[in-house]
C-alpha cells in the first residue's frame, strides 16, 4: 500500500501524457515563409486597356490562391488613360490580398496616371533615382485644358486622388498637389512626406521592409498583416493578346499604322496589280483605326485623318495639279493635333513622331506625283507615236481579213504585220481570208482596198 501511495502521482502524470491529444510539431518559420508566394506584375509604358486587363487577371489569380500573401505591381509609366486607371483602381479594391506598388528600376517614374495608382495601392515603395507625380490633366500638346472642360477634368481627378489618399492614410495635401500643381517628388521626398513606405533598391528588399505592416482590405473590410519576408516571387507575364492590346493602345502606334496603311493603298491605286501593297495597306489602316477606338479621341479629329488619307489616294487617280495632296496633308496635320481628347488621360501623339511623319509623307507624295506625271507624259507620247505610225507606217501594207462584221460586211478585222486592226473596206464587201491593202488610216481603223494588192501579204 505504501508503494502505491508513493507511485500514484507518477502514475497519474503518465496516464495524462498517454491520453493527451497529439499536438502538431511547431512549424519552422523559414518553411512557413517559403510557402508564401507573391504574384508579380510588371507594367512598363502607358496605362491602357491592355495593362488594366493584365493587372485584373493577376489580382484574380492571387485572390484565388490560398498561399498568396500579396500582389507586387512593378511600375514604370509616363501616364495614360483615366478610364483604364479607374478600372485598375477597382481591381485593387476587389483584391483579397494586398496590392503593393513598387516604382522601379532606378530611373523609372510613376507619372500622371501612375501617381494615382501609387496612391491607390495598399502600400508603395520606390527605387532610388525614381520619381512620382505630375498628375495634372493636360491637353494633347501638353498645355492646360481651357474652359469648363479643363475645370471639370481637374476637379474630377482631384476628388478621386483625395478619396484614395484618405482611404489609404496617405498625405492628402501632397496627393492633391500632384494633381493641381503637377508636383513631382523624388523617392526621398515621397518617403519623407509619407506618400510611400520605403525606398528600396530591389523589389525583394521592398517586400521585406513591409513585413508585419497592417493594411485594410476593402473586399473583406478587415485588416491584413503583410507577411512577405522570404516569400517566393512568382512573375506573371502578359498574355499575347494583352501584349498586343498594350502595344496598340498607343496614339503614336495608331497614327503610324493609319498613315502607313494610307500610303500603301495609295501605292496600290497608283500602280494597279502590286496586290501585296493593297493587302498590307488595308490591314494597317484597319488596325490603326481599331487602335484609336481603344483611346479617348475626338471623332472630328479621326475623321480629318481619314479624309486626309482619302485625298492622298484620290491624288493617284485624279489630275488635280497637287491640290488633293496638299489638302490631304493639311487635313492629316489638323487631325493629328485634334484627335486625342485631353479629358480622357495624358496620352498624346508626340511631336517627335508626327512632325517627321508629315514631312516624310509630303516628300513621298511629291515624288510620286512627279513619277505619275512623267508616266502620263510617256504614255501620251507613245499613243501619239502609235497614231503617227499607223498613219504613215501601215499605208501600202497588205494583210488578210480574219473577221467580218455580219451586220456590215464592209467592216471587220485584218491581220497585218503580226497585229490585229479594225478595218473598213473602201470598195466593197470583205470576205474571210481575203487579201487586202491599206489605203489610209482613220484613227485606229485601217481603210483597205480589196482590188489586186501589189505587195506581199504580211
């Protein structure tokens, strides 16, 4: 009994250990970090429908992946379309994981629409040497938008960026100044004002700097603690369709395609039978037209561009002494200057493109007009020589009747010097196979005699 009393506590402890539920071993922190993934999207160039569709796809995939801890958007943009910017902001708001924006690499910028996206992200960082800002709406030539349209566009953009700054806890005054005063900030200035969370040399360092930071997700209406240190970055590339859309949604590309298409069609009309020029021209023209449909445009400007190209084509078939070509050039220039709607974004047709393009088209049209004029003169000389040769060179030659008009036996066709000529008998009916002699020419019709040809039949 004494043995059992002394052993009872030990037996109770042993029984408790044996009957306790099994506990999982503590998970290694490094292994947990390695299981996390960050989906990475890269947008370089303008903000447009292609980029908006791409970002939405990456966010959707990350939201459906339980192991995803964030979406990393690496951005380098001069700006773009406000409509596409709004779609990207809506995609960020729908995300079930934080969307972290990094302006990089060094020398990159988040200008205009890019600055608005930075404010809209859940957390942002920049690489050394990058910049952000200059989000003031401007016209197609970089000027302020005049009148009520300019005021409307400015107030709308300011309200949007103010709302985003308030939602993300970023400095509202700085965000508004980027729009109202086109304020631009270096990476260091953006960090000092609280616009971004860190200045990091690489995306990996940026992610590590955010580890443990809390952000609020609109989609779940809850706080999310960012766990990105050591996470595996999974780059997601644009699909071929998104790449093509991203490339075409550029007013410079659209202008170049429409102009090239018009010139190729002009070459086809001026030189019928090439075929490939007409086919390629039609493809370029239609693709350029479709590209403009992706952009905020003024319909009148697009009509002027189309009218200018139509005048170029008509120049090839109508003798206008260059009037149609000059009118087409003026119409094209005006269309290029007016086609972009400044209220829709910061995209424009760069002078570095359209000025050389217009000069090249003018030189090309002048050269083609000169070639066509010389060709017409050559043809006219050839016809005159042919008429002269017919009047003097065929007279006295003999030939054979090869066809007789049933309605008028005095008319027919003759074979002479290896050629077929229209013929009219001056002294009676023509008979098939009959020998004749040319008496004279009346235009391109030979007057022939059927009486005793003196020369050898040709």
